C-alpha cells in the first residue's frame, strides 16, 4: 500500500513538473513602436494570472509592417492595463504580459485569456486557425481590438471564418452578462486611438460606429469578444497622458475588467 501511495505521489509530482516545464518563461520582443521599454521591478513575481498577447502573422498596408502588426501599442499598453487590473480588481496578476504563439505546441493552453490587436491586418494560416479553434473550444477566451472599417473587417473575417466557419458573429446585447460582471456598462461609446489627438476624429477609415460583437460556444458563453471600430489598446497605452481624454481611458479599463472577470467566471 505504501509503495502504491508513493507511486501516486511520484506521478503527481512528475505531472506537475511537466506542466510547469511546458509553460514558457516571460520574454520581450522588438516592437513597431517601442524598444527597450523598462521592466517593472516586480516583473518576475509569481502570480495566479496574466493576460497573454497573441503573436500572429499579418499583411502589410501603408506604414504597417506585416508581421509587426501584433506589436502595436506593445508593451506600454499591456503594462498600463495590468496595473489597472491590480488596482480595480482582486485578480492576482503579473505586471508584465505574456506573448504566445499558435505554433502547434501546448504552451498556448497555459494562458487561457488572449488579446489580439490589429486583426484587420492578421492572416492566420490553416494550422494556426485550427489551434485557435481548439484553444477556444477548450474554454479559452480571445479579445480582439483596434481594427476599423469595412476593409479591415473583411480581413478579420477571412481568418476568423477559418477558425469557426459555421458559428455566427453577433452583436452583443446590453443585457449580456459580459457588460455587468463588475461594472454596469449599458452606456458605451466609441473609444478612439491616439490618432484623435492629431485628426480630431473618433473614427478611422469608414468605421463610424463602434460595434461590440461576439462568438458564442454551445453553452452560450462568449469565446471571442470583438471590439470593432475602436482602439482600447491606445486608451490603455495613453491613459497616463493628460492629452488623452479620461472618459475614453476609463471606459477602456472598465471594458477590460468586465471581460477578464467574465472569462474567469463563465
């Protein structure tokens, strides 16, 4: 009996070791906007949660550089947002983001909440679309942000239709629990990027109206939260700049807190 118990303990220890070994350590990457961004002093603290940022291939348009699209606002936006999580919730979060890849390994499953930016320029190959579908159907959550207008929506759909060819994208009702987990957010408005400081416009391209959309699983849980015609990433990024209006930054943080708590509780 003692040998049997010892064997079970050994299996459990080895299993835990294998899981921890599979979880990739934090790493920084060169970005389109920032290099050598200072690390928080507690960046290596072991915590219960962090938000992952999806690294995925993209297409070029204008000044944007294809495979660097995923780095827009990175890592300043991520670091500001995670400080907000610490201040506004009781989630025990790490102070730095985790960059993840749909590379066929199991690492992505260590990070159940992912954020993808500039999805109006992404281009998922079939293998990555399959793994993203598996990630979501296993209970993962994806938030997409910072894409605008008809052209970028069509680019987004070209890849998302590979992930879920048969699942509809729907407009989220004000009564949906995702808008009421921490804050009641019936009154939402377009959150523009920092381009507003130059242009005076809250919209980009022909994305005049903000659209809060989602893809549900078979249990009526939102798997993909779609923020179209808005730029929450810029709002987090520039939330410490007095030129950027506080009302937009505040809504961006509240949306994020609701989405994260929704993911943890649904």
